[in-house]
């Protein structure tokens, strides 16, 4: 009989893996962490744009969860239900549905991409949320360029070579910059493709990019992207997406065969199924990160609505008690900070000591705008250009889990400084399919499922 008591964590992203690693050395005897996650790896989302731009291989922005953990148990599976009376979670695994008992249960299951914000987005746009999305977009870009070489219709060639990115936040800016550089570097291997046939347009509905950063850095990002040939459209809202472009709300039509979507998230379906206190799909937490009105359930990361008490401490007294409260933003930095705070609180709870409210002062924010260019605000300093880009790379290299991954990324980045980007499009054809009929003739319009 197993007398071990379990802290079960649902979700192996930034929040879940940081929590498991922080708990491992501190747990009292008789306690163990069980981490359940859908995939066997954790994805380093801030680097997904680099996968799109072929600056790094997809395998290098993920880290196997089993290699990140020491004493914890890892279960690959999707949690579908919890039974709060029996204190068990049910997870669909390779061996069918398994029940896992918990003493404390932590929700860290993130959010999903929202493809319902604009009509046609779900059918025709390519979201960037998972590593599979990044790899798919990269392959799609290569397919499009290869197809332009084979087409003779000028209008179709221009539509195929037009890549529209929706969203001027961090991921949109980074993808647009990476794409512009990748296309500029790859074009020389496609001699029948003219420079003006490859274009990147970035759509931002606000009047500036990167709303989370000061206006000067948003302007610096737009300047940097425009310098690389990206058509940055401010105050431009997508009204409809279809198979061959985007209709802007003002009525203008952008002919583009590839639309990449970096806007919007929606709640993970599990959050709705749990029947716990939630606001707009995020689980409402008490100051110490426990789920409101519970004592054995906790929530951190993007799936949790967490009040940041550091902001309260810096609130001027004249703001009064009715001033709006500050919530932690859904970023990797805050997910990691919440995981570290929760590790302390869980140990405190087990040892019957008082828990502490979550408080974190942001260390800053940064984004790349393509090769050797970026913008950053760190410790009150505003940086743009090469210093910001170097800082971005140094920071994310340090944050990358496991030494092996750090070395691989560093080698790849160094390689990328001196050699051309990899334009291999792997099709994963297996022996049984080698002699299958070749691609069907392509129609004159383009759709997301076609090259
Ligand atoms: C393209 C992109 C770029 C970004 N860039 C930045 C950036 O530059 N800086 C920054 O700070 N933040 C960035 N973010 C946001 C950041 O990635 C998130 O805030 C962070 O990942 C949140 O961590 P999390 O652990 O809460 O969720 P996630 O990292 O999303 O992890 C959730 C995990 O739970 C698993 N899961 C979901 N449902 C279940 C279930 N039912 N059962 C089991 N497992 C489940 C998922 O598979 C996943 O592994 C970016 C996000 C994206 C998509």
C-alpha cells in the first residue's frame, strides 16, 4: 500500500514545471509531486516565432518534462474531471482513463487559442500557440514560395507571396520580423521569385504596436519592421478572413494566401467543466493562490485570475479603496513567479504555517523585431535595436530549461549568424506512401489546406 501523499499538478507548461521543480527539494518526507500534462514536453512559447523564421529547430524550443523533473512522477495524459469528495482526478492516458489521488491539486493548464474573434479565422487563418502551429506555418511559407516559382499568373503569384499577420502584440511583431528576414534570406534559392512578390503585412487594430510597452518602444518596433519591408498597418482591424485574403473593417481587401493569427485566447474547456469560481474562464484565486472558497485546490499561470499584491503596495494612498485592483498578466514571467510563490505557500500549508499573498514586480518586457533588432524595457531602461536583441537572446537562453537545450540553442543561434537559414520542407513521406499518386492539380484560388 502506498502511503505517499500527493500534490497533483495539472499542466506541464511554465507554471506547472516550475512549481514541480521548486517543490521537489522542499517537500517533507511522505510527500510527492505528480505532474499530469497532455504532451511529454513543455513548450518555450516566446521562441515559437523563431521556429516560424527557421532560426531554431522546433525540437529545440521544447524540453522533455521527464528530463526536467527529479523525484516527481510524470503522467502523460489529459485531465478530464475531478472528484472533490474522493479527492481524485481522472486523466485520459495511453493506457485508458486513470484515477490519481491528491491531497492538494494545482491547476496550471493554461488557455487555448481563440479563433472565433473574426469571421473566417477558424477556417482560413493559421494560429500560433503550439509548437505544431509554428512548424506548420514554417512549412506553409516554404510551400507558398515553392509554388510561386511554378505559377505564371501574376495576380496569383502576388497573392501566394503575401503573408498577413494579425495582431501587433509581442508574438505578432516577432513573427512578422522573423518572416520578413526569413523570406529575404530564402529568396535567393528561388530564382524565379521576384523580390516584390514576397510581402509581409502586420495588422494592428490599435494606433501603435506593443501596447504593453511605452509608446516610444512601440514606435521603434514599427520603425524597425518597416525598415525590413514589413507593411505595418496601424488602426487596421480584420473584418473577415477567407481563402484568399483579409477584408479590413474599412472595406479594403488584402489579397493574401497565408494569414497568421496571433490574437486572442479562450478558456481551456477543463476550466468550464470544473464548476469552480471563474471570471471570463479564469479560475478566481484568493491572495495566496488557492482557488477561491477552497483549501485543497490552487491555480496559477494563464488559467488563473490572480491579484498582484505588489501593485497594491505601490498604489498611492489618494487612490482610495475603490481604485481598480491589479491582476497578474498572462505572461511566462508571471506564471513562473506564481509557481515559485505557490511552492512556498504549499510547503507553509503542509507545515501549518501562514501562507502569503502573491506579489511580483515585473522585471520588464522585450520583443525582437527580426535579426539583430529588438525593443526592451528592463529595470526602467528603454532599449531598442541590437542591445535589446542581445538582451532578449541572453535572457531566453538563461531561462531555457536544461543545460543541453541551452547549448543546442546557443550553437544554432551562432550557426544562424554565419550560414543561411534552413529551407528544408520535411514532408514525412513513409515508404508505403512513396509511390502514391502525386499532388492533385492545384485550383486557381488558394486555401489553407493546399500548398
Ligand atoms: C506565441 C506565443 C509567444 C509568447 N511570448 C511570450 C513572451 O515573449 N513573454 C512572455 O512572458 N510570455 C509569452 N507568451 C505567453 C506565455 O507563453 C504564457 O503566459 C505561459 O506559457 C503561461 O504558462 P502556463 O503554464 O500557465 O500555461 P502553458 O504554458 O500554456 O501550459 C499549459 C500546459 O497545460 C497542458 N494542459 C492543458 N489542458 C490540460 C489538461 N486538461 N490535462 C493535462 N494537461 C493540460 C498543456 O498541454 C500545456 O502543456 C507567449 C505565448 C505564445 C502562445
